[in-house]
C-alpha cells in the first residue's frame, strides 16, 4: 500500500485510468466480435459488413485519440481488418 500522499493520489489516478482504458477496450472488442460474426455468416450482407467495419474503425480511432493505443498500432489493426473484409467479400 502507498504510504505518502503523492503515492496515494497516484494509485487513485492509475485505477481511474485503468477502469477507463478497460471500458474502451471492451467496447472495441464488442465491435470486433460483431464484425467477425457478420464475416462468418453464410449470407454476407455487404452493407452490414461496411457498417460494422466503420464502427470498428471508429472504436480504434477513439482508442488512439485517448492514448490507449499507439497510432501505429491503430493503423496496423485498421489495415488488418480492411484486408480481412476485402478477402471475405471479394470471394
């Protein structure tokens, strides 16, 4: 346990940041799962896939904006999702 006043405050701040980061990460995971479910479906609706991809992009951009993800990591993830969607929808 922290003993100094500054260490106690630092613990509080880190707990708040952790909670916030986990919340945004969970929202992103939900969006990714929704996209993967659409990609794995028998009948592929390109309109719904495009909307889901847009939602994933939006979540990743939010993580990047709030400094939860590094900008290069965000770009890499967006690129990989674009490749995945292209490979599945072009067949």
